[in-house]
C-alpha cells in the first residue's frame, strides 16, 4: 500500500523566491487572481490582486497551490487545490498546499464563513490553473517549434501527439516562466472534461493529521517561546479592580505576571506553570452591571417583545406554537490560542483564524506597529464553526509578547473558551398559521426574538420554501449583554429549524403526512428532488417498530439544499436515535467526499444541539465551562448514518453550513412522530415535551 | 522542580518539572511533541490520549511523577510514516475533518487493538464514548476502527 506523503508545502522562503525569479532552475509562478477582491458581497472593491498568487510549479514538478481561505475542517485546502489542479491538468500526486498569510491586497477577502469559499472563488482558482496550463503548453510548443493548439495536457505532462513528444510540467517550468502571461481570458473546461472536480478525494492533510505533524495554532514551534494564560472577569461586563500576584510569582516555572486589556496574564515556562500561576492569583473583580442577568430574565425579555399575530383567514383552522433555542458555544476542539512574537520593529503572529484580516488588525492595534511590520500567518484550525472570526485572543498574545519581550504562546483553557465565546444567540419563536378546510396552508406568521441586542425589523416576506399566501416573518431583538456571533449557518440554526418544525404542525393540522404536505407545497423543484431522494432512501412510509417515529425536514440556502429523514424513539427519559438518511445537493460538488463529510458533521452538530448542548447564564456569568456540562454527541450515541451527495449539475454551491438546519428539525419531527408530543424547547428533553 | 527520566517514543528524556505537571504539557511544551492535543484538561475529551505501556492514557491526567519506567508512545511515535493499520484506515476512510481530535482517536484505536484485536461494536462504543469529535466524524471513525482491526488480524 502506498502511503500518502505530506501534502503541506514548505513556504516559499526569500531564497526560493529569488531563485525562482533569477532563472537558474527557474520555477514558474503565475496566477490569475485579479478579481477576487470584489467577489465577496459586502467586502467592497479592493485594489486588483497581484498575479501569480495562487499557483507555483517547481522544477521538480511539484505544484504548489496557495490557499487563501482557512481550513477549519471543511476541506477548503483540498477543494481549492482540486479546482486549480483541474484546469492545470496537474498530476494530483504532485499537488501541495501552502496556506496564505493574511494579505487582502493580494488575495481579496480571506474571511472564511458563509459557506462562501467555493461559491466566490471557484472561477478565479480555475482561471489561475488555466493560465498556468496555457503557459506550460506555450513553453512546450516553443521548445518543439509546433503550434500550441496541437499540444495536449494530462497529469502534469504536455504531449504532442503527432511527434510523440512529451515534457513534464517540471521540465517546462523554467521556459514557461520566460513567456508573457496571456492577456486573453483563459478557456475553462466544460464540465464533461473534468477529471478531478467531482471525484471523491481524500483531504490533503490526512497524513500530517494521523502522524501528529499537522500544525494547529497551539503547535507552532517558535524558538524561545514562553506560555501564557489570562485570568478574565468571571462575569459578562465585569472588570479588574486589583490583583495580588505574590503567590503566583512563587509558582515554579512562572516567569512573569502582566496586566493586559482582557485581564491578568501569567507567563510560564510551560502551560502548566502558567495555569497554576493563574490559580494562585488573588484578584478583586468588579462584577459589573449584569449580575442580575440570567437565562430566565433574558427569556422573559424575549417573550415580552412578541406581539399578537394578525387574525388568520376566517373559517381556517388556526395553529399556534412557540419554540425556544438556547445560546450555543462554538466549542471548537482546539480552544482559542495564538502565538505572537513582538520585537521593537516587527510583530509576527501565528493563529488559527477564520478572519486573517481581523487578526491582523488586532495585531496592529495591540503592537502599535505599522501594518507593514505585522505578519499574520494562518495555521490549520482545530474547528471554527464561526467562532474564529473574532480576534481577542490575538490581542491577548500580542499584548503579552510586547510586555514580556519574548515570543508568547497564548492558550485559552477550555473554560476560558467556553465562557468567553461569541455565542449563537438564544431565541424565542412565536408562530401562528392556519389551514383551510381542504387542508391547504393559508396563513403563516413567524415572530422571532433574538437575545442579541435591540434591533431587527418588522414583518417581511417569510422567505420560506413553501407556497403559503402572506407568509411573513418578523425578526426582533432584545437587550442582552451576552456577546453573540455567527455560528455554523447563523440565523438558519433557529429560523429555518423552527420553520421546519412548524410546517410539520400545519401538516398535522391538515391531517396530512408531513412528507406529502411538504411535497405539495414546496416551490422549488430542486428541494423537492432532494427531499424525495431522502424519503425514498429512508423507506418513508414503511412500517416501524412500536414506539419509533420518523421525521423529515429540508433546507435550502447557500446555493445548495439538503434534507434528512430521521428515526427516533423514547426510552425512559432519553431519546434514542436509530437511523438518519441525509441527502445534499450542492449543484456541482468539487469534492463529493468532502461534501459528504460536511453533511455528516452538520448532522452531528444538529443532533448534538438538539439533544445535549446549551449555554445558560446565571448571575451575569456563563454557567457551562467544559465538556460534560456542554456536551456533544458521542460515537456510542450515533444512529446508523447514510449520506448521499446528489449532483444536480448546477453551479457550485456552498456546503459548510447546509447540513445543519434540517438536522434538529428532522429529529424534533421524529420525536413528535414517536411520542405524539411537540418539541417546544431545544435541547429537547423528554420531560419538556408538550 | 524535580528531575525525571522518562521514556517517550523509545527515547529517554530528562525533564525538570514539578511533580504534578501533566504529561500533556511535558510532551507539548517541553519535548515539542505537539501531536498530542489539549481539548479539556479534565479527562473529558480524549484529545490528549497517549499510549502508556500500550494502553490508552489521558496525558492531561498523568502527572510526570507517576510515569516511572512505563513507556510512553505518542502519535508521533506510533509509526514514523503513518503505516500503523489505524493510521492507514484513517487516511483511506478520510476520517479527519479539522483533524484536531484525530491523534487521540488513532491512539485510542491502537490501544484498543492491542487489547482486543477484533473489537466488537460494544467494545468500540466503550472506548469512544469518552472521545469527543466536535466535527462529528464518528461514523467514519467506526468504519476506520473496523478496517484497522481487519488489517491487524
Ligand atoms: S485534554 Fe485530556 S481528555 Fe481532554
Ligand atoms: S475532526 Fe475536528 S474535532 Fe474531530
């Protein structure tokens, strides 16, 4: 069996760049990434990107693809490399991935979120590959004195059929580097010509991961690094009054104690010394203005915002429902961390971030150095889920390094991470809907109140997948001191989950099968197909053991759609998951194996948050602090899981977030099918079924 | 501080550390073996799993003073080239998503196979109910464990 080599390229050092440009053993650096700056909506137009930013071909034939989006497990390092390699006709075994540092001038927005990496970059990455291919073909044609159009490419080789000649990309790189970059738009392959795109491909970092070589933020080896943890206010909005560090400084291995913006940092020879030093600090905290805030007071405040729904059409059967969602922490497996090395005239940061430019801004602010003296390197991310958009851990690391004049590895403990997150907000939902005498839905009113500060808007179109007259949604907010942020699929985690629970209630009110009811009223044929496929694979309608129920839910956003059919039962005070069938359609999947993995992950996230995880607030503080209190599904609780990737052949859609929303909803609907009781609150508890 | 002589991946290391220092931080911060991950520090997640005389141990709960002459193997020492059946099965089944938990999962598999070369589903459940994968790769983990078992026996 052949073992995959390490797929991580060594960065281009100054010396190799000079060598490349200098000509001897020249490599080819070219690219085509001029438009990325204007691609992501809302980012605004940035200056044109320098060419040659994406692909490099070394004389030894290695193809180095620079990936400018962060990989938090969604596999973007693999799928981006596939997109480039496809148009380049590269030998996949020679493709290596280099992670780009923060540089928006060069790469455009590097914010990794909104399931947008493939949708916004697929074209430019393919163009980058196609330009490189054109130059390599040009170099071969020049060498052989033939017309470029008589040459073909395959797996890293240019061939000339009539003469039988061939040259590898590595051999051609030097000559190709001397040719002018073609000015005409490169021709991209037709879908029928794809060799790599659409082929289930294992991720490029697997070998490094399973041998322990993969470098996440906290693994970055830096000469002379010291380790730091920070004591932060225990309450939301709390602040430091005073502290006594005498005992902390006595702890063996503690090097220094410094006050920084977020609290008191303890610096040690290793993380353990820093943690023990932190335990030994005597701190007087001002508990701040929020000690009266709890999950109960926030819930009350949310409920207060709800107004009465407009009257349903006369004669229709009215259905009303409420649903509650808790705060959720991101709880990435790798707690927040960053490494910073601040010198008088430079600041270098290594950080697992979804937001390299935000990290850079934080480093610039905290170091006080001009932007061109600050370098932010992006490592692998041990999970993200939206939680690595923020940059307070970067500020921490930079401040500490600046104060102690040493490179610093800042580690948030799991407890720090869980209590200082930007949480998925809690929400309260009030629904009113109606079905007429023939069982057709005739009204839909959904009010959602988020615990994330006042604001929001009045009624607008509900944006639901179903054809229901006057379907409307009002999004509101209530005052809350709890910091919130995007969490895998953001508001869809509440609004769309709730919608899929309520459509089930309308189906019940109409006395109809929830699958048929959906099929009858779904507007989009693509969603219908996905739903039908899930139902068919799951054997919808076939008999189940006593006490078991099947639930269904579907979802459409990010240019993709998904559906699950789940089977569950109640045993004592616990739910048991039996079988999950999921189908996802991302239009055209770059890497179906990766898409499948995201659907699996989204499904497990959905189940975990439907059954276990919740963040609560008491006396102005986050209650949960570690796994166990904030629990996730475990392997022994997994249902049988089947995920199918459907290829509808449409444009490349997003996939990181598409797997989540129908998962909690399908489970809630399965619980209803099994028990006859509706879920009114997540996470679902048997005792709270209504 | 006290001085300890410990065996890690077949090499003897001398470490000066307070006796309560968990091996997790000794491995990561002192010996530069960062394949062993920190996920909770309270034995709740399994990211820090190592082999101690061939059995799974949570390195966040193992003080250096308790290692004695027992032999530690970390993910870096399981094999140098990724050729352990568990490592191969992990790559072939494309188990990792973010990958952060996976060294611990692979080590747990190696320990399980040491003890029980043909593990039953119940045995697999028992080992992995204490391992968290926040990315939700459980389905593939089970497949990979079974494949690794097949190749071992
Ligand atoms: S870090 Fe040791 S079990 Fe989680
Ligand atoms: S692969 Fe990300 S935590 Fe397991």
